[in-house]
C-alpha cells in the first residue's frame, strides 16, 4: 500500500512541476511577443526612409536626403533633417520655413499613423 501512495505522490509532484514549467514557459514566451516591433532608432529610420521614398518619390529623386527620427510617447516620427538656416554662396543669410516630409508610426506595432509635410 505504501508503494501505491508513494507512486501517487510522485506522479502528483511530476504533474505539478510540469504545470509550473508550462506556466513559466508561456509567461516568458508572452513577454518576448510584448516587445516593441520597432524598438531601435536605426530601424525606425530605415523603415521611415522606405515609406517616405515610396510616397514622396519626387522629393528623393536624384539626391541624398538626410533622415532623422525621434520617439515620443511610443510614436516614431521620421523626417528629413534639413538645415533651417544658413548662408548661400553670395553670402546672403537664408531661413527655411516649412518644407520637408515626415511619417509617424507606432513603436509597438509599426502601424503608420500619418504622413505629412513639416511646418
């Protein structure tokens, strides 16, 4: 009789440990999927550039346009990084108002929120 109780106790312990192992495994796996889809700035810039070149091809045609990215509250804003002021070859100061393009998308999912022109 003691052998049956011991065997039942061993089987119960194995079942409990298996359940604990499964819960831990599923918890760890779930955390891996909860990571942001676009966590790195470099990745956001690559995706943003591809989207901007697709939707604003004339803006990028035949020139290298510098691109920058900023993340705020889980939203990536990827935009062309153009100088806003400077001095031209004749020595005249200039200031740029508006111009440029941007795309915004969610850091967590990559969902595109909007495209637009910089103010």
